[in-house]
């Protein structure tokens, strides 16, 4: 029987002889091909492709997670080798124990307090978790964990991990992202996208942003970022089809993303300066949003704008006589993206044409309300005033610039009439706000003058003379000579004045 050293020598001799023979055969083959006019070029496909992991995503929840490994060079599942007998490790667990692929395929939960491995044997006494591979391709592997999970460990959010595939490794933090809704606001020329959900972690979960200049060299301004497969928006409209945030989907066409806020449950972003050169988020476009393995598909819909109301007539700030007939004209228009109008009425509840309310004096507003079918409302308002017909004081008092001359201490009658737009006289005393006088400089008065007859009755009072259809106020003048101005103020805000020079 040969010794170990002899066996080694024989194996070495045999190997050297085989290699020498192979060189002879190769040389003969090369000579034969050369004579036949053929040349042998080594195939690039024959070169080994080393596995590479670009991302690892977790879906589901900690009680039943699914792991997706993205990358390249994984080959087929046979590259992992034969699965070892799981019963050796998982005798205490029922159900589908999963497989053990040794060093070729395993996931390490590297949390110090827990520390366990799935798919690579028994890391701790009696603790083992197998892997159940549901799909395997050269660039993607999807697996769940066998029935010993979560007995011996849990993939909790925030746990550090390292994934190993045929020598390639990828480290990160466990997240279970889920997208509940995606809304688009603004306008197609400048949209803002809000992604709501959970498990997004912090913005560092997206990885380092790639150089946007690589893709957006033709666009000025803020190009935004490219986060590869970790964060991107697909506009899947067949006629357009473009992607924001994930590299260059078409030759020379790229749109970056500008993230303005990022939290575990909400991400808000706009689109970089290559938008809308290479694509537009138009209403009705189908889209799919991707965040760290989670996806959400929908249709672009911008929030409807409120409808608008317009008053064509009357103009703003006009004054009308009480009881005057003033027609109005107005219109309404639905806002952008709105479903249509359900109403267009004025503050009196009328459709156009309407009427101003001039039944009472004072300052007023007139409003038109546009109502959309979705309940949004738009309004527009004008201001106007309503006043009495008033032509000033009646004789014997003269109106400015004439100065009324009289004697201090005497009583003089102030008379006036109020009427509505139809000429009907107003008789209510409540229409009169006040009658007051003030001392003024005589130098400020004009030269024209008019003598006043004194009344036979003394005292100051206000009354309405039903026979003459006029107001009468007997003004008891002050006892001191001088110049005075009497101001009559109505409840409409109108003021009429008369100047007096008393000797």
C-alpha cells in the first residue's frame, strides 16, 4: 500500500503529465485551425461574472417578512449548491423549515443583543432559521424565512443586517416600507409629489445620491438627484414613458428628484430642472412610485382649484339713491381640474342678471358665489353705498359758498328734504343722525352773503312738517359773535353744511 508521500508524488506526476498532454493537444488544435484558415477568439461570455448586491428590501412585517435581493451575477439557484438537511437544525420547529445553503446564501441579523443567521447553519446552540426561496434569477432573489422564524430571532425595524450571496455582501438597516397614498399638487408645469406611508426610515436609507450631471448635462438649474432603484417615479403612459430619480431611462432623457422633506411616514419632493423638458406629469397619466422596494400605482390627479366668480357690472365703489333700480351682471367659471359648476348666484340668491339691494341707506357689499360640484367655493365682492336724495338746505338758509349773516343769540330755521329714487319724501326722524355746529375762521369764508330772518319761536328742536314735507330744525345760535359752520349728518353718512357769520 502506497504511503501518503508516495500518493502525493503519484498525484503530482499524473497531474503534470495531464497538463503536458493538454498543452500538446491544444498546440495541435491551434496548428490544425491555422492551416484551415480559422482563428479562435476566446468568448467573453465564458468569463466568470462575479455576484454583486445593489439593494436589499424587506416587505410584509416583522412577523412574516419577505426579503428581496437585487443585484447581478447571481446565476441560477443551482449556484447555491445542494440544500442541506434542515431537520438537522430545525427539529424543534414544525411546518416548512426552509433550507440551509451554508456560506453561499445567508442573512445575518447583526444586532448585538440578538445576533442570528438565516440560511447558513446553526449559529447558536439549537437556534436555526432556514430560508425559503420563492424566486431566483440572475438579478433578483426573493425569499422568506422558514418555520423556526420568529422562534429564534426577529427581523425588527432598525435591526442592522448583512446579506451574503455567493461571496457578495450588502449591509444595511431593516425597514418595512409601505406606501399608502401618493398625491400630486401644484400644476403640470411645476408639480409637487407627496408620498404617504410607513417604514421609510430617514433619507439616508436611499443611499448616496448619484451625480446628476451624468444624466442632466443639457439642463440648467437644480438638476435634482438620482437614487437608483431605491427611490423613483415612473410615468407609465405608453406614449411618453419616463422615470424621475432612477438614472437614464431613455437616451439623453433624465429627470432628477428634489426631496424637500423626508420622514418615516411622509416624503415630499419636486422634480429637477430637466422637467418638463423630457416628460410631463399630466392629469390622467398612469404612474408607479417606488420607495425602497415598496411601490404604489395610480393616476395623476391634481387637486381641483376653486371656481371663480366675476362681476361685470356695476363697478366698484358707486353710490346709488335709496330705492334705485340697479341691475347686475355676473358670471362664474370652474377652476382648473374641477368637476364642473353646480351654482352661480349672488348674495340675494339670484342668477345673473341680478339686482343690487338699495332698500336701505349706508355702506353695502354685493357678492357672487361660484360653487363647484365638489363643494369648493369661489367668491367675488364689490362695495357700494346707498344714500338719500338731498339737495342741501332750503331757504331761508343758503348753501355754500354763500355765507348766511345773522345775529348771535337768535334762532334761525334750518330746513331740508330727503327723498328716494322715485322722488317720494322720507319723513322718519331716524334718518337724521345729528345737527352740530363748529366755530370757524371768518377769513376762510367767501364774500357772498345772505341775510337771515329771525324766527319768532326760541329753542332748538327737530321736527317733520307733514304739510310742507320737509324737516325743520330751529337752530338757537350761540351768544358769541363769530363765524360758524352747521353740519347736518344723516344716518346714510351723508353730510351737508351751511356757513354763518353772526354779529
